[in-house]
C-alpha cells in the first residue's frame, strides 16, 4: 500500500472513531444533568474520551503519511459515518435531506482530495508557533464569550462547537509541526509544542462536550467537522506551502468543492434541527429565559411526563398538539 493510500485509510478509521465518540458524547449530554464541560462521573463520557483518543492517534498516524490539507478534509466524513451509526446504535434514522447532505459532503470532499497536492516539509519557527497559539487562544476565548451571551441554546451550542473546531484544527497544525521537528536523539526537545497542542486538544474536547447539550448531535458535529479542517487546511496552505493542483483554476475548483461539502453539512444540520409538525412542544413566552434543552426531543407516540412545576410561573406556556400524543385527538 502506498503512503498516500495508507494515510487515507487511517484518516477514514479516525473519522469512524470520532463519529462513535460524538454519538456517545451527545447521549451523555442528553441524559446527564451534571457538569456541562466535563462529566467526570459518567463512565460513558470516559468511553467517548477513549474513542476520541483512538481517533486522534489514527489522525496523527495519517498525518505522518500524508499532507495536512489532504488528511484534514477527510475528517468531515465523520458526520457521514455518524448517520448510519446513529441509526444503528441509538435508533435515529436519517431522512432524505440528511442523505442528500451526506452525498453533497462526500462529493465535495472527493473533489478536494483529487485537487490536493503535497509540498516539501516545512517546520514552523518558534515565533510562528507562539503567534498561532496566541491568536487561536484569543479566537477561542472570543467564541466562548459570545456563546455565553447568546440566548438560544442551539445557537450557543453551534458557537461552542465552532470554538472546539478551532481548537482541534490548531492542535492538528501543531501536531504536524512537532512531528516534523521530533528526533529520537532529543525526544523532549519539542515539549513546549506538545504542551500547547495538548492544551488545544483538551480544550476542544471540553467545548465539544458542552456543545452537544441543547442541540442534539448533528448541528454541533457538523460545525466541528467544517471548522476543524478549514482552520487546519488554511494554515497548511499559507504556512506549510501545501497547495492545489492546476494553479489558480485548481484553487477555484477546490473552493467550489469546499462550498459543496459545507452545503452538505448544512443540509445535515437543518435535517436534525427541523421540528416535526406533529411533535409536542413546550415553549416559553417571548420574555422568558431560554432553556438549555438538555433532554432529547420527544418522538411521536412517545409518552411524556411533564410533572409538577414548582413555584408560580405565569410566563410558561404549554402547547400540546393533538396528533402528537399516540395519534389520539
């Protein structure tokens, strides 16, 4: 097997591991009422951490055999793999829009891969590393602040997922840089780079866990899978000298393919965010504070125990549509 094919195989295996981790993380976020960022007492969350670790290990191995701008876009296939895996393990079947989005993402990524070409290895100077790290931490801090200023839970989750994608993307960039500089004779010479990339990886993990609370699986996962490769590939093209085939025409074609892939991820997100017309809905009045929406949306024909509401809540409105409860009017 050629190094390029081995890199693709490892990247695909990494995407499967990340998809499994995302499904577990979303289930933990939907069922747990504990900490938003690090539910340390949940065994399932630790399973997701292990799966993320496996995905990261496979990703690093893929980077060792292929260019950054080739390996990173393959990570967007995580959402494509997550659809059938979610249907198989948690009973979430994908509709036509979801599969249309998956096809768009696959075609767009195939175009990107066919246009991607590598370049001579180039390491980052210490100044470039610290500039990238500082800029990235600043961007993550801004996104984190914006997320806590947003009232709606879905938008808050998407912003947190974007911050996680930025962290993961920069962790990949630094991993590539450290791997180029590491030598067996001086294994600890790159300890500062390892420390910074570990900080980005942990930050991305915690932010991604928080993003699944209140928004389900698709919207946060699609956001991470788009932002992550965009950040890393942009750095790879500008700093590592990686490029696209056929010059300016290839660059334009790659941008078009990227738009198609992003459009597919948007379709996947909209499919999961759409509210079925038959669903039971509990909504707040316009001036009421938004809910985090930690639990999963009730399905049609599923019994719902509203329970008692403590205290006086004159601003709470409860709407029950007749077709939502076992089809009885």
